C-alpha cells in the first residue's frame, strides 16, 4: 500500500472489527446486507473512536520534536479533545484542549452538559480543559491560537492539532489505512462492500476513506452523511483533504466531488432531530449497539433512510462506518426518558 512510506505509532488494537447487522437488515426488509466497521471499538484508550486512527500518523511527527503539549479544539462534549488527552497521556505529554460553545445546549442539559461524558473523562485523565464561549466552526480558530500563544509565552512547546485532526497535513492518512484494512477484510470474509456510509463534519474521516478507495478505483462507492449543518464548508474542506492526501500518497488522481447527503444534520450541529432519536433507539433495540445524537445517530439515520427509499441495489452489501462518540450520550439524557 501507498501508506507504507509514512511513520505510524500504534494506538489501535489492530484492524477494527466488522459486525454483521443482521437484525437491522431484517428489520428493514432484508433488501440489503448491512455490516459495520467498528471504529467505536478500535482501541483500549479512553472510549476509542475515529480520532485515534488519525493520531497514529500524527504522533510520529509529535515525537520527532521536543514538544511538551498537544493542543486541540472542539465543542464541550468533543470526541476530538477527549482523544487528544488520551493520546497525550499515552505518549507522556500534556494536553490543553479548547472547548468551545458549539452546541445550543438544551435547557434540560444545562446543569450537567459541561460536567459529564467526554469532558468528565478528559478531566479524569488530567487534561487542561479550557471552556471558551465561541460558537461552531470547523476551520482554524482564534481561541485555538490564543491557547498556543499562551503556552509559548510560558516557555512550553505546544503541538497544534486542529479540530477533528482534519486540517493537519497527515489528518487524512489514518482513514486511508482504514481502507487498506477493509480490502484485506473483504478477502477474509469473502464479501465485497458495494457502498460505504460514513458521517462527515470536519472531513478527514470521509476524506481518508475517499482517498483510500481511490487507490482501488472505488471512490464513488462512498456516501458521506453531513452532521455539520454547514455542508458547503464541510464539502470544501473534505475535498481539500482528499486531494492533499492523494498528493501525499503519490496517487495521481484529482477528485472534484463526492456524495454528501445533507438531509439529516438538522436542526444544527450537536442537536438531534426527531428522526435521529428514533434511529438511535431503533439500532439500540435491534442490534444492541449505541450511537450518539451528534454524529453517528445522524449517519445511521441516513443509512436507514437510504435503505428505505431503495437507494441501494437489492442484495447489496452496505458497510456502515461506526466512528465512535457514544461516550457523549450522558450529556443528552433528556432525549431518552
Ligand atoms: N463521528 C464521531 C463520533 C466523531 O467524533 C466525529 C468527529 O468530528 C465524526 C463522526 C466526524 O468525522 P470527521 O470530523 O472526520 O468528519
């Protein structure tokens, strides 16, 4: 694989497992065979998830300099900031995480939103968690630069990792590895996955998968489900990461577009719609698998809708990418009474 020339620091157990969602397939009329590749169970660090796969190709760059801190950014219940803290612990550095006010927190969650779930876990692991009031944006942020400047002023050497690891030069590589792994798993299972469905916000998970699939001429088989509610920005950023990653890999291919389904992100980033909650319960009750209201609840809602409306050929094998995130569920308890 083209990825072999890049240094990798192992943070995952190994290839992430693939579950067969037979019950869900059956409950949806047996039109397609649904499988899930379990990034939510990819590692023993904290609650695992997609960010660790990205960090595997970023950590060697961190270890090559004498950095003291990793600095990253996300919302209050961010998976990115949590997994930054866990990664820093693993490699013996400190973490500073900027936690912005990305979500209009429901009244019923206000008392606990900044205390439970992912932020609680960050605090347990000794993360220097900095709450700031700025709103949602997947791009590079002033509050992020402020944290970096602050550490430098104190004589430290911070290593910046942008939101979702996405705008990092190596941010797309981890999910190229996901695809190389998948190709091997297809051989072992004797199954070819006709479509791959993945949640998309800051873009590097989907971008890595698109680049990875492009190596095998299969980039058109990826369906991304937007959960940002700012789909133009997400699409533009994702395409940029795809083409940067292709260049890094030495893959002579320019990608101009990809399928981004924008129907499920409402009412905004970080809050579920009615269909999201229904989908979370449905998958929980049929498969015993948990998804969260911010990301995977929306992408599985998308998958279910696509099956229902006949978007996949009958009998096809559909791979759902479960990117993690269920550790934020306790910050959304009012939706599940
Ligand atoms: N799913 C989960 C659980 C996440 O934490 C994220 C992070 O943003 C995503 C999906 C979206 O992935 P990406 O930001 O790489 O587009």
